[in-house]
C-alpha cells in the first residue's frame, strides 16, 4: 500500500507571511479625548458657577425688593382694613338701628383697653 510521495516545502522555503495589519488611524488619540473631556467639563463648571452667582444676585434683589415694598404693602393693608371696618360699622348701624342703647362699632366683649385687629370672613354672594 503505497501512499505516494510526501509533500515537502519548496527548496528556497515559503515566502514570508505578512501578518501586520495596515489600518489607517481612526479618530483622535486617548490624550486628545481626555483633553477634550477636561475642557468641556471645565467650561461646564464655569458656566454652572456663573449661573449660581446670577441666581444668588436675583434672590438678593428679590429680598431687597420685598424689604422696600413692605411699608407700602402694610399701608395698603391698613387702608383696606380701615375701609372694611367703616363699612362693617355702617352695616351694623343700619341693622341695629332699632335696638336701644346699641353703639355701632363698640366691642361686645370686655376688652376695650386692648386693641385687636378685626378678623373678616369674606362670604361671596350667592347667585
């Protein structure tokens, strides 16, 4: 049983196998990517800080606006309370005009020496 001649390499040897890959460089290097991420992060932190400073300034401005408007709003509230008190006394005088000895606007309680701001309950008109 003969198998035939054995397969042998050529006398000058096989040609060199080129195993190195010749791929073009794709994209930036790791150092460039790191520098880019650092720059974008630094810009973001800077803008964030500027936004915080602006927000703080706006809050300060709002606080000072409230401080300066408080006397005006208090005076307006006092005028409204006085108007409501006068209207309530006029209604009371009209309703109680038939009762002898009734004085409109006088407290029914025994606390005439202590001033208490009247409390109002606004009831909307029913339709």
